C-alpha cells in the first residue's frame, strides 16, 4: 500500500505482529510465573506432609504455565521478526528452569540454579525485543526523509 504522497511507502501489518506491549506482557507473565514456581518448589528440607505436597503441586503447575507462556512468547518473538538472540533469551525459562523442574525430584535445587540464568536472560530478551527494530527480510520499510 502507499499513501497519498507518492514518495512515502508503508507496510500494513497485522496488529499482533507490530505491537510490543502485548508481547512484552506475555514475557513478563512468563517471568512472574516462573519466579513463583521456583519459590514454591524451593525446599531445603523436604518432608512428605500435605502442606509441602500441595506447595510442590502448585509450584509445578505454575512452572508449566510459565513454560507455556515462555514458549508462546518465543514463537511470537520469531514471528515479530526479533533477532534470534531475543527469541532464545525469551525461551530460556522454559528450556532451562521448566525442564529442570519437570525432571528433578523435589529436594533438588537444580531448577533454582537454572533460574539464576534463565530469568535474567528472559529479562534481557524482553528489553532487547522492546527496543529492537522489528524487521523482516524482504519487507520494505519507510525511510525518513528530513
């Protein structure tokens, strides 16, 4: 499409590809859910009492939801045309902390150690995705003529 002025050109994108706020909200949701899950599954002393079992169940469900949100944000990041490092960083909570939570047994602190790497990486991906210019190869972009 072109505007009335013949010198200007722009590309009309669907609302979900060009907007940063809904994508950023999904990334923040995945970071928060992963943080809550890591807090709920952190045990230094584990005893099989109903309170600990319920806490572990809620933590694992939060980790499942956080991993799903992280993977959805990573797919959306790739569709938006973000750089590959942004997509990898946004997928880090699902790949590292989520996988460690689902594999390890409850007294293990491996998910929390993986979360020390995954959550800052997701935050870096969030900042990089919001500030990066979203460009798909082959799509004409309007250049400002001052």
